[in-house]
């Protein structure tokens, strides 16, 4: 059923008890995240509290006074988020520390719109580390990677080669490039990927798996600096000091079941590599 929410202009969000926030001045990024959350909740229309007479001739706004030339101020040089991420990630001596440090990283705008920080699932001591793209709606809700439909398919794919995130004998460790859900599941921007990659690199170094599985284009873009999963998949490459196997993302396989044949081929390659002791 369509739902309607009464929303005043972006700069001021007024009391909306059903939504649980009070009157406050909020910035555009927060307002955008709130709107996206409301869309997720099923809101389909936003209307103003007071009627607008669209036939009224607008009063001419007073002409702004010409501004005096701004005095020259030295702009304080801010640290580059990528450099800051590198320095922070290097401080982490364990996965727990890395998760804590990364969760507090302030420069990625995706953090503002996400409900949860999604770090990893499965067993960190696993020989296989799967790297996906970013949390979707279900992952954002639960705070765990790959728990939605794509995640269920991923579990089935791994089970087909006797692996699983909670398998005691053949465990896997699962993470994503991005720990925060991009709004409307849009593709992450290159700068968002760049500032998070130092954490991914440290994540791989600390987990120290035997092999990496790169699920889809965004994982390849982050780890290999390359896109084009159709060309990249099914071939072992070296990345972050590990053998890495690009594969089709399970979400892609849900949309293109015919590609499951290639995915099965790649899973067998993974199994053979693990059996050979890598
Ligand atoms: N897709 C991903 O790449 N990661 C998830 O965690 C969920 C869906």
C-alpha cells in the first residue's frame, strides 16, 4: 500500500513522530539518507505541510549587495582520505582492531546513509577469503555480508565444493570491498573504493588466506584495478600477495542463470587449487 510522509524542505526536518526524529537542522547528506530510508520503508510520496499557491507572483527578492572582496586566507591543508586510511589501517594489529578502526573512519560518505557497518562473516582462519562488493539492504539491516538472496546463492555455490562460512572442516571467510551500503545499491564511486582499499589490503594481510575469490566487477576494480569480469573470470591472477580468482557475482548469476555454468567451472578451479595445496 502506498504510504505518504509529510516532509518540509531539506534544510529543516520537522517533528515527524512516526519516523522517530525531532525538529533539527540537518545537512544534505543526512537528509538524502533519511529520504532513501523512507523509500526503503515503502513511502511513495512526500508532501508539504502547508499548501503552495503556484499561481502567486513571487515577490522580487532584494538584490544582494555586492560582496566585498574576500580577504586572502590560507586554506588549511586537509589530509588526503586515502593517506589517512593507509595510516589508520597500518595501526591495526588484529582483525578486531581493524574493524574498530575502520568503523570509526569518518571520510566515506556512505557511512552517513548506512544502518550498520558490515565487516566480515565466516571463519578468519579459512584458506579461502571471498571479497564481494558492498552490503545490500539485507546486509545493512543485519550487519553481516551476503545474507540476502545473493548470499544464499553464494552459500549454495560454496557448499557445492564442500565449503561454507560455518563449515568446521572447510570454512570460508567473507567480506566486501565497501563496509557500508551505497544508497539504492548504486555502484561505489572510484574515490569511495580508493579510500577503503587500504582497509581491505590490511584485512587480507591479517586474515592471511591461501586464496582470494573476487566476486564481480567492483571486487576486481578494487583489488586488481581492472573491470571486465567476463574477461577476467576463470583465470588465476596474483593480487595482494595471494592467488586470486575473479568470478561472476552471485547477484549477476541470479539475473543470468545461464552464466552459472561458468561459475561452476570457476568453483572447480578453486577446488582444484585448494586440493593441490595452492
Ligand atoms: N552483494 C555483495 O557484494 N555483498 C554483500 O554482502 C551482499 C550482496
